[in-house]
C-alpha cells in the first residue's frame, strides 16, 4: 500500500483539530492538510441533536453547551462564523437541597443560598484562598509556584480536610467538583485544581452564570455548528470520518500515520484527542517516558447529560429558574439542572449525573434513570414535571473515541514530574486538545486556543516565512519548555526549620534559667538599662 502524502495530518476533528486545520490553511493555503477522525461526525465532545419539542423538533446540546464573554477564543470564532449567542435564563427561585434526602429543601434568588454566618465565612475564606493561590500560578510552569510540590502531593479532598471548617461547605465543594470535572475531590491533584481555576480567571468564573462566567450564554442552534462550519471551510474532502488513527511512525524523512484501512505520509502531525486516547495510539519509536507516564495517568471524568423537553416552561410560571442544586442520593441521580429553553421558545431542562453517581447510575437502564430524574424534577419543581415530551441523555463514558467527559484531570504527582510533556512536541508530533490549553482549559475556548497554538508550532517548522515576528516568538516559546521546578529537598526545611530553631532556643533558655535563677535577675537589669539608654524607660 503506497502512502498518500500530506504536509500535516491532524488526528481528531473536534474543535481543536478543526481550528488547527483552519489556521494552517489561513496562513498558508498551499499546505496539504488532512484530518483523520475516529467517529462518523465532526465536533468531538460537542454534539447537537434534534429532539421532539413543543413546536415540532428543536436543537439541544448533549455535549459542550455554554460560553462566556471572557472565553475570547470561542467568542471570536462565534463572531467569525456568523453565529449568535443568547443568555442563560436565571430569573426566579433556585432550588437547593443539600445534606441528604431528609434535609430541608430550600429556595433562593440571590447568587448564594441562605447559609449560617460560619458557613458564609468558611466559603469566603475558601474562595479567597483558592483565588489567591491560583493567581500566583504560572500556566506555563505551575510547578514554579510557592508550595507547588506540597499542593501537587495532596488531593483537593485532603486540602478541604485541612482548610474547610463546615460540613455544609464541604458538601457544596464536592458537588461543584462533580459538576465541573465529573470527578470526586479525592481524585484530583489540588495543584491541578488551582491551575484549572487559574485558566478560567478564578473559581467563581467556573461556577456562575454571571457575565464572563462559564454558564453565561448559549449558542443559537447548538455548539456543533462551530465544527460543522469549520469543516465546510476546511473542505469536507480533507476530513476522513470513521478513520481512527492506530499508529504514528516517525523517521528522518517524515511521519507515517496509519488507520485500519489507510496509510498517510506527512511532515508533521497534530494529535488532538484527549490524553487517555492519545495513549492508545501506537508510536514508533516509542514516545519519551515522561510523555507516556503523563497520558497513562490523566483520567477522564464521567458525566451523563440529559435534556427533558416540555410543552410549557411551567417552572418559570411557578417562579422557578430551573436551577436545582442537589446532593445526589439513591433517589435523585443528578447534581444540577438548568433551564434549557431554546431560543425558539421550546421549553426544556438540562441536567447532569456526574462523578461517582454517574458511575453507579450508568449500570441502570435508561428507563430507570429517566424515571428517577423525572421523579426528582416533580419533587423540586412541581407535578407538571411528569408531563414531559421527551427525555434524551448521553453517557459520554460509553461514547466511542471519548470514554468520558468533560475533561481529563491530573492526579497527584503528575504536574510535578511530567507537566512539560503535556505540550512539548515529540519530534514531528505536536499536541493539542483542550487539556493542553492555558486559557479555559477543559472548555471549548481552550480547545480552540490549543489548536491555534499547535498550528503555529507546525507553521514555524514547515513555513516560518508566513509568520510575523511576534508569531514566530510565540511558536518558539511554546515549543521550548523548561524542566519542572523541583525544590522538594528544600520544601520541608522551609516549613520546619524556623519552628525547630524556636523550640530549641526556648527549651535551652528555660533549662539555663532553671539551672541558674540568678541569670534571670541579671537579664532583667541589663534589659532595663538598655531601654533606659534609648529613652523607653522612666
Ligand atoms: C457533557 C459535556 C458538557 C460540556 N460542557 C461544556 C460547556 O458548557 N462549555 C464548554 O466550553 N465546554 C464544555 N464541555 C467541554 C468541551 O466540549 C470540550 O472542551 C471541547 O469540545 C474539547 O474539544 P477538543 O477538540 O479538545 O477534543 P474533542 O472534542 O474530544 O476532539 C477530539 C477528537 O479526536 C477524535 N479521536 C479520538 N481518538 C482518535 C483516534 N485514535 N483517531 C482519530 N480520531 C480520534 C475524537 O473522536 C474527537 O472527535 C463539555 C463537554 C461535555 C462532554
């Protein structure tokens, strides 16, 4: 079989791969670029589906959905592609039911549910600490931050054990972690959590629906349009669907990329699939050990996303916003829901079954999950919730070429030892995908940023003349990675040395005074004389 020849082969036609391809072609239209995608569609972790609705059918997102005005890469792309956004509906009462099935169901209309003074202080203290620590991180080298080693050796859960005072805040943060990562706090490196907050510009940006935050607005017609429109611009003939890459071979002349049926030769490869899937590709010669360790140890979260469509937005009429925050239990599978009424006015609710709960509920039938979801919606929003039109769900752990969502995280120790391997190219192979982003990592905006960055790296290698001086510098900076900052020999001394010195001095002092009490009087006299000399004593 003779290999067809390209300049660049891109593995994966999600937002990062498609953005990389478009940027390469925008900068140099003579480049021959090929995208190989394992699925039968473009869009990766974004997927818009037509569902039965009040007025016929309408589109809802079963993958990535919200965008925020601080997510400049995705906002720019939305504008460039002529798409529009609309704000997330937030008016009305939000439901808050934490503390187990027997706890009181509360409602609130402000940004926070009513809480005790102690919990409020605890929350503000936690938020202040996370923001202060994350702001001091460098996204290029998070290991250079003070106490980075200590933070990377603990999970978010162990940090919470040390710093959170109230059980109620602990439960809230556990819930937020599930909704953000599809994981439990005990599964995530605390340093990684700080880095994630840093990439979003603060912890509240990740959690809120306010301007600039992650849940601010949605794209009319669904997010998969971004990928479909990019694919049209790149040319569908340059995108091979159902073409999972099995092997990448590198040699002095170039690289050879193999799928089950085809072989392609090229000068550079951009791999955009999430780390756990990049690890399943065979690399010849083998990748450097640090890169292998990294991709083998970045687990992906687990989320089941559901949409329920209705004839009327009865919750709005009843004064509810549609937002329910609930501690999952054997009765209620989900942890959070929002209003998902379409811009055409078709009512709907969206919700997430996340983390350990997703794992437990994924063994049940779709009917069992649907019935449990509807029962809980009835409990929190009223009996009208049982009169739904359609229930749709997607378990991303069961999606081929995903195996989970929304993002791969780092477990303790990964950042400390292997962080530079996340983006550092391996020969002709460059790495993209939202996990490699420094801006809104884990989000669509991060995916686009990573695609643009990888394209720049490849252009610097293949056609540097098309790049401006600034772009060249950016590309060079991106391919040059310093070794991780490892100061673990000093870290324990920094913490314990002053304490040891103080304890030793005090002990010796007390022992001396006990042995010779006259010394005490002498010291008092000398001290008084010293103070008198400088006018402090009368
Ligand atoms: C349920 C859910 C909710 C989310 N909510 C939001 C949100 O509200 N806002 C937001 O901004 N983001 C959200 N996200 C995250 C967002 O969708 C992703 O960050 C983004 O789409 C990732 O794009 P990507 O190109 O980096 O990766 P992907 O979209 O995963 O693209 C990688 C592509 O590689 C392909 N692939 C994998 N292995 C191979 C192989 N061997 N050969 C060829 N192809 C391969 C995959 O099929 C895939 O198409 C959500 C995601 C999910 C799933």
